[in-house]
C-alpha cells in the first residue's frame, strides 16, 4: 500500500502489537487496513492522505460537540498554561464534581479517575466493600472495561475478535461473576434465588452500546431496580457511553431510574482521558480516606482533563443540544430505514437519541444472542462501501455510532444517500 496511511501502518506493526493501541481500530473485523487521522474538525475527520470523512465514531463517544470545538480548545490551552498536572487538589476537580452531582439524579458524591475501565472496576470493588458480598451479575455483550473480573462474555473489541473471554484472566478471578442475557427477567430472578445473600450488585449498561446497540424493553430497568433493592444488592449503571449523551442526566434521567452507583467517562473529559464513579453518599463515603475501600490515581482529577470536561458539560447544560441531536437522529433513522426498504435487504436500525447501530438481520435485536445473528460479512461490505463514499462508521458490527451537534441535516442526507447506493449494491 503506497498511501501514507499504509506506510504508517507498516511502521506501526514493527513497534506496536497489531499496529494499534486499541484492538478494534485495526479493521480486522471488516478487512483491510486502518487509515491514520491527521486532524478533525466539527463532524469531519481528515486522514494523512487528504481524505475527508463524515465521522460517526466521534472518538468512540466523547465528541458530542464535534471535533475541536472552540470552547474546549480554549479551556485546554488556558488550563495547560497553569500546569498540566499537580497531584494536588485543584479547584477544577470541585467544579466538575458539583456539575456531575447537580446533573445526574443518582449521584450525591463522585470520585474522578482516568478511564471508564477504572470507573467500573472501582464501582464493583465499592459495591463488594459496602455489601460485604462477593458476587456480581453482569449481562452478556455488556462491556465494562478490561478489568479481569468483568472480562467475561464482554462486548466491544472482545466480541469483534470473537473472544468474549480473554487469555491471561485466571478462572478464579471470574468465579464470582454471573453472566446473564440482557432484557430477560427470569434468569435474574433465578440467579438471586440460587445465590441468596451473596450478590453485591448488578452492573449494566442501561442502553448496551458495546454489541452494536439495543434498547432495554419497557419495564426492564425498573425490574432491575426493584430486584436489587429487594435483595439488598446495589444497582450499578455503566453510563460511560450514555452519560451526558442520552440526556444531561444520562440514561437514568431519560428512563427515570435512580441506580445506587454510576460510572462515567468519555463526554465528561471533553476528549481527554477521564473516568468517574459516583452514587449515594453513604456508599461513596466508605472509600479511602474515609473508609476501608481503597482507590487512587496519580492523574485523577487532572486539571487539563477537568477543564475540557467542564467546558463540554457547560455547553450541554441548557438542553438545546439534545433537541438538536434527537432531530438529527430521527432524520438519520428515517433515511436509513427507507434506504433498506428500497433495496429490500434485511436491516434492523436501532437508535436512541444520538446513538445508533445497523444490523443486517431480519429479526429485532434485543440482546447479544439477537445481535450475533447479524450477517457480519455483509456488514464488512457495508462499512467499506460507506467509507469509499466519505462516511466513517465504526469498523465493527459490534459498536455503536454517534451523532454530534456539529453534524448537519445535510450530513444526514449525504449519509442516507450513500447508504441507498451501498444497500442497492449489497442487494445485487
């Protein structure tokens, strides 16, 4: 490959395992080689060869305001001029905590960390420490980061490569993790009945976005809230994706459910590495230095990341962004459904707010078992067909797409027109 991207990838393969620093970026699930980004602005990303793509990956979720928004760039510059890291409390940490606690219904206190993986790992430890119990329920296809005890039937990159369990994780590390199908109630009831007084908590993506995207059935999140409360367990919402995206208060605001603990990342960093977990004050107060559950991080509350995240949250706080995102999402959904109908190919287009996924299957997708029925070979052709037409989607069937406020109605039109052409080609 003579392109600059091809040359960079060849060099990367010499020094980086698989040539990438996160597996799904390698294009292994769709074939071919990844392009290398040179820059990004608004709803567009530009590669090192000068190609321009409408971007629906959005840094895998954080870029809800588009790439390089002026207010975030200025906030980063201003913060960096004061010092990039202190390892000492700084005022921006307090402002961020106040913003999160004021926005999210289930959060009374919050602790910053450095990634969504750290947030979920810490929330699990906290749940176990608070309840004095060991077992955790998670759902197949839900990805909560790559901590050992949670990397069981996970989604995201683990599914992309067909290995929902990872080598290097001793079975003893996962013996207290119970994995159940999402959107089903009887297995949850059975798990609690079989493990009376042993389940510390249930961790769930309220809208799973790491096996593509599928929505909770009406009443399902309410059921999880009730069954955990009845059994003295904690309900943990992994809102790393949905937090500040589906609403300013996240999925818990949108669905009217108040979990005991919540995990965040992505948007609250404004594009910089960040994570957070929070919840009821009585639970959070057993964290060190107040209590016996230990959690720490050298760069937690990093001033540059806090400044970027504060700028993002302040921009979202008036709610206008969510009305625009809903309108854009509805337009994309309508256009994609129409395109699939015209081509007469089986497509399930799942969407909520500014998150979406296109499955090539003729039945509704409610959980991982349904998602796995999708024609991944057809998806790979769809991905490359869209890429050739200037539309960049996640290079895996098992990832969600994201719309930003920087996208326009014209972007939706161009995307659905590209889909019409690609769907026609697939049908033939």
